[in-house]
């Protein structure tokens, strides 16, 4: 049976455009607003990435850290992310959900409990930033048993040999980190160079859906639309910050932002 994530990639290929993945932090700026933002942006995005807030991030840049700080300050707990996913699933237009975060929170929760909870609320995939291959092999297998896509990460410094092994063990989607930076950094590498690196990965296994993340904004997204999928995160977190500073509604503003992103890849 085709997974819902695979189905999205298949449908977007028919439309001759990349999958648009959007990232927001659960609980930013409140639990209620967080759910409203998800509903608003899901009209234009194809897959929702939801970050669980963390106070010691490794890969997150300033914009995402600010989002996470707001969420933690509001008393956000792990249980709240499952409630947001469950509530989001009640809307007709709900799209696949990928949770993104750090392993120590899963470890504290208990791997089996965490996966059981993910399965019960309808999580489709997981990105665990600090659990690389091959250390993630056992956890990845547990995810597969629960029909949850474990998303492997590949970076510009991943060797060809290692890349082959990562792709061999990956599920239906992999995430290519476009540059050596934290999220939200200015795109230091030309889109042409990113796509060159990307094509090398695709050549290894054309059946895998490879998305590109880091440095993708409304200004850079069109130049990268040959990819299977593109992830926009920091720009949306900044959109929430800017909306709050200007006392505007982040739900409306983020809906507009994602509609612009979508138009640029159509």
C-alpha cells in the first residue's frame, strides 16, 4: 500500500512541481494559534513539518530558536504536540505530518511509547536531527514497523559511499541539507551548485524522494524547483515573530506567505 507521503510526491510529479513542505514549531506562539497556523498554511503546502520545541538545539538557527523559546515560555510539553496533531487531523484538508526534533526528548519519553503515541494520533514521519546513520538503524526499524517514515539526513560533506548506505536504509523520503550552516542562514551556495549535488544523490536511487532544506525562502525557492520537494521553515518562524512585533495576526500572514511560496513553484 502506498504511504500518504509517497502519494503526495506522486501527485506533485503529475502536476510537474516539487512538494512544498512547511515547518513551524508546535505551540508557537500559543497552542491554539499553533493549530490555527497549521490549518491556514495547509491550504497551500503539501506536507506539514512540526518541530517540538527544545532548549538546546543543534541545527536550529535564530528564527527557529526564537519560536521554540516562545513555545517553551508558554509551558509547552511533549503531550501538547500530540494534541495539536490529533486536533489537526480532525480537519478535512489535513495533509501528512512529519515531526522534527531531537533524540533526547524521544529517549526521555521512551522510544516505544513515543512511537505508539505518534501512530495513534496520525504522525506520518519523523526527522531526528541528532540521530544519524548508522546509530539510527534500530530506531528506524521500529518506525517502519509502525508505518512511520524515518527521514534520513544527507549533507554536502556526506561521502559517496556513506550516501549509498544511507539511501539503502532509508524509507520513502530523505532530506538533503543544502549547505553547512544552521537553519535560516543566507544561502551561501548557488542554487545551481545545490542542484548539482542533489542530482548525484538522485542518481544513486531514483526511487527515493529527496527534499532540500536550509536557506530556502521566497527568493530562492523558484531556482530549486527541479527537486522532489523543498522545505521552508525559518522564513515562516520569522513571519510569526514579525507578525507579533507588528501586532498582526500570524495565522493570516503565514497563510499569505505560503500561498506566495506555492505560486513560485507551480
